[in-house]
C-alpha cells in the first residue's frame, strides 16, 4: 500500500492557474445535458468532485459554435448566452468548493451522422468525404469552413476566460476533428492540410495559435492528445519519437501551455524501443507541463467487455508507481476518470490513507449522474 502521497498533494502553478494539488478530474462525456445545455445536476456533479479535493475539474467535451460540431444527443454546447450563463454557474460552484475549472472545447468532426441535433439537416464534416452504403454521410471541409471552425474554437476559449474559467482544454484526441486531421487514416487530403505529417499538423497548429491569441497570455491553454481512437486502440499519430517530436514542438510553439496525454494505462511504454511512457516523452520533448491519465486508481486497467461496456474495476490501494513518477518529474499532474465517477471523495480518502473506504467503479454508475 502507498503511504507517502506528498507529491500528489503538492501545489502546481502554470500562468495564473494555481492548483492546491496534482489531481485533475479527467474530462468524461456523460450524456446528461438537457437540450445541449449543462444542468443543475451537472453543476452539482462537478462541484462534488471539487468538494472532494480535486484541484482541477475538466468538464467532458462541450461543443464549439459550428453547426456540425455535435455528434451526440445529450452533450452540452459551449456557445450562446443560455449555455454560457450556465457554465458560469458551474465555474462559480467549483470555485466556491475550492477547486478550479477548465472546459474542454470540442468538435466531433466525422463522428457526426445525418439527423443529429441541434441542426439535424447538417451532415458530418471532416478532413475528407466519407460514404456509407453509397450515402454521403461526411463532407470534406473546404478551406473557408476550416477558417470558420478555427474562429469558433478561438471564440469559445475567449468566452471561457470571460465567464471565469481558470484554463481551457482543446480536445485533440481520440479520433475527433483535430485528431482526424492529424491521423493519416482519416486525412487523405491533397492540399496544405493533408499529406506529410507537417501538413496534417496545420489545422491543429492554427487552432492552438488562434486560441492563444484570443485569451490572456497567462491563461493556460491545455491540449489533449492521444495515440488511440474511440474505435481503434492500436492507432498511432506518431510511430516513433521523431514523429512525436515534430508534433509536440509545433503545438508548443503555437501556444500550448500544458499537454494532457491520454493513454489507456499511464505506465505503459510509448514505443517498442524504450521504457519511457508517452507522458514522460511528451514532457521531455516539449518542455511543457504534462497531465498523465490512464487507469489511475483502479485495480483493473481501462477495458471493455465483449458487449463494449466498461468493466468493473476495484480500488487500487498501491499508488507507489504513480507517486514515484510524480516524484521523478515524469509528469506534473494526473487525471482521474472512473475512480472519480465512483467516488467524489477519492482525493480526500487517498490523502487520509483511507483506501478501504473508497468506492469501486462499476459500469452501473454510468447510468446516473452523482
């Protein structure tokens, strides 16, 4: 059992973001929005985690102001006075509980299908055209539309700062729009946004640059990246450290302050030629603070059963591997996902060493918002 968790509860600063500890609530799509608006129940859900000792709460993806940005029926949007006024209440509730808040702004890209709200007539869009059974379900973005989407990201970030958020996270992972441009399987464009890696990076770099210019210089911009996709755990945007270096240096130069490195298991090596994890390499190459995530606090790694459901996972009471990595400065912060769905008091209980009191994760918990 882990006894010394001092590193987990040491303060962290980046720009004007001052956290009391290294614990981040991982952004998780819960599908509990009401007509694409955050609800009082969602506000209370995030507030409980702040009350439970989480330093930084990152909400699950909230869509930017583009007619094809959404691909799910019950995820919130981050535009419009009605939505922003509710997000302001979320931020205020988290602050009152002693925590800090960053919205994750999102465009789903080609995950969208015809008939989805809030604009059912709008097809999905992405780097390239996609046909399913002869039906044109995803339309390739034209250059003027790309500029419109970049502006929408910038406006969302500006709005986040204006309503009192402490940082903003760009969802560049898991096979959604920014990641679709990065990944060669989903970007077969032949213009300056496709082809070689440097070209596939162009959209992400322009988004980051626009966001950086839209907010104060000390307002942190977080970029979430991953190798894996929601439909392909074996995918890679970088097959080696050289390719990873190209990606990271371009994004860091564009204005990323913190990288949020999404992996299924935070301790696994990034590549076959060495033991270093993806989070460790990202920190080493970029020189930026890093959030690590992947099965932290769980006895069973991130996995699903044959029906595609998340498997039950017990409580991990030995955090020595995590604490050791923090002590070694392999990364700076750790994002907790399912363990915090299961128990809003996870952080307090870990600090007290009261592991037996931590509630285990079960897929049944995904059916409610608490």
